[in-house]
């Protein structure tokens, strides 16, 4: 059976579209609230006392997915970790710093996850803290729209909630 050039191109476009839709539905299943809480647990078990950032990669839940954690271990050591979802370390980088520990405790990180869920977040992409006490939680709501919620350290009341309508 001989196919025309148009048929070949149409088939290729349709195949690409199907593959993209499949990949999108896999990505939407990633970064659940439970997975974000598991990332906090992994960091705590490692010894992180103050989290700077917790990032779930887009393929969380798949066999090769990873978590990126940054924060303080003890008072002078800052650590950056790439960790598998089973807790095994892929990459570890430590450096001594003298600006002291800052960021979120594990309890605070879990509280910001819960507060973000109360604001409509259903998938967590990243939770980060800066040295001034600002907390940002990025993820998606139930409609798949990107959601960014900003907090001030020690307050579960959002300072700003942004929804990206272009999703």
C-alpha cells in the first residue's frame, strides 16, 4: 500500500499529538500533595533542618524521577541534593557557609503545603524560601492552571495568589 506525502505528514502529526497528550497526562499526575510531603520526609531523614527549596521534577512518580532539595544541615553546612523518590541520593553537594541557617523547618514546609491545598493547589512543583522570610509555593490547581502562592514566614495566610489563565 502506497501512501501519499499528505497521508505520511498527517500520520506523523497525529502521532506527535497523541504522544504529547500522553506525556501531558503523565505530567499532570506528578507532584501530588503526598509526594511533596514525602520529599520533606526524605530531606528531614537526611538531616536538613532548614529547607531552602523542595522541587519535584515533572516526572515525579515515574521510575527515574527525582527530587531536588536544598537546605541546611547543622549550622554551617548548606547541602544540595538530587534524590530518587525511594530516598537514594543521586548527587550531593555540600559547602560551608557562615551566614547561618535560614529557611523552613520540616513542620513549616508541611504547613505551607497544607495551606496551599486550602487555596486550591492540587499539584506541587516547588516550595522555596528566601533569606528575607518569603515563601513561594508553585504548582497547579484542579483545572491544571499554574498557581503561585506567596507567604510570609510563620504566616499561613497568603500574601498573594496568582493563577495563570493561559494553561
